[in-house]
């Protein structure tokens, strides 16, 4: 799927927003997978007051509390929300630009006929 939104600054901004939201979502999910599948990593990072835990929270990834599913939803919702909204915006922009490039607007064709 090629996105035609890159014709201007706004298109580049939408692509950058989509890319960064995808990177942060993948980073968050991969951090959780690594954290819970590699026990030595969990021990090395320590608990709430360790320097690694503080650093990971500043970056934007934090440990999911497995015993509280609502906290997991609360922590993942911003990354997932921004990703979904930027994807929808990118698709809508692409479709609108494609429709605009397919043919002239009916109003524009009457204006062109009046001019010539």
C-alpha cells in the first residue's frame, strides 16, 4: 500500500507521526515481551525504585502489572490510540488525495470550459 500523502509538509508530518507512533508501540510491546520471557532481565532491571525502572519510565515504557489488567490497558492506551488515529489519518489523506488526482472536480471542469 503506497501512501500518496507526501506531497507537502502536512503529508510528511502525518507520515512522521505514524512512524513514531508505530516505533513507540512496538518498543512498548517488545519491552514487555522481553521483560516477561527473560527472567534475568527482570531481575537486572529491579523493582520500582531502581535506576533502570526510572529510565524506562522516562523513555515511555513501563512494566505492566500482570495482576491488574486495567493498569495494563491504562498504560498501553496512549500508544495504541495515537497509532490508530495516525493510521486512520494517513489512510484518509491518501484516499482524498487519490480522488483529487483521479479527475477534475465537476466545478473545475465548468470553469475550464468557460475560460476557453
